């Protein structure tokens, strides 16, 4: 039985129901051939216009919702070093810690890397198309962790605003960290970068660009895969 767990599930169900209604209307018209009066035209308008539009709209939004999830990011093999570490509950990396957050953990990749501007969702997805292009042209035939391709890098600098969306710098616990106390104003102004301290293998330790080999964290041992003991 179809179960509803998220907005994506609601949209999928809406698209399915709209499609069934459209098919039923068209099937009825083709089988019965009722007189083409006002009522029939209104029904056909729903079958040929309103319901297909609802299918397209709900389906596209559901697809967008899916692209926010870490599972979608992990569908490209070159992301395995990142998503496997994020899913590793024994990892102490920032990616894994943030992915265990019950509020946004299932969308941690998008939450931390999306462009939070007025058109942020659009620019993020536009960059996603660039990812797809490079995946096809440079990484599609590389090894299971993308080890035959170039080390992955970000398109632009990771600004403090990406962190301070959640870490406001006002929380007492945050301010008690010794390093934070000494550079609080510089962090708020952007003169000091969060990633100056929280970077590289502290975030994605299995990434090739940060000293890992995909399967193994930088300077560490290969963890067991899901299902292994």
C-alpha cells in the first residue's frame, strides 16, 4: 500500500491520481462518444488540459524535491566517498555529524551546498547541470569511487553565510569554544572563514582532494560497508 512520508510522496500521489483521472475521462469519451455539448467539453477540458497539467506540475516538483535528498547526490558514483562517510554513524566528520541531524540530515548535501540567495534554488540546479556534463565527459568510466577522474573541487569559495544560516554565532555553547571567542567579530564580518579551521578532511575525510582514497578516510582505516560486520 502506498504510504505518505514526505511532500515528495504527496506530489507523486497527486500526479498519479491526476493521470488516472485523465485516462479515465479519455477512455470514457472514446468508448461512449457522448454528444459534444457543453458538459462534455468541460469534462474533456479536464481530461486533456487540467489533469495533464497537474501531472506535469506535481511530477516536476516531486522530481525537484528528490534532487534535494542525499540519496540523489549518491546516485553518481563519484559522490560515494562523500555520501558513504555522511551515512557512517561512527564517523566524526562534519558531513556525518550534520547528516545525523534529524531536521535536515536527509538533505544535508543540499542544505550545506545550495546557494542561499533570492534565486539560489535555480542557480544551484543550473550548477547541477554542469555536474551532469562533467560526470558524462570526465567521470562516467572511472573507478567505483571515481578514482580515475580529477579530484572534485567547488566552483566557488564556501562563504561563512553558508554556515551562519544555522550557526548564528549567538548561541552560548558556540561562544564558549575558545577559538570562536577570539575571532567572533572577524567571523561575523567574513574576515575569517569558517573553513579556515573546519575544512578538508574534517568535512569530507574520504575525498581524494582531502587525502582520502574514496573508501578510506585520510590517515584512517577502511570502515565496514553497510551489511558487513
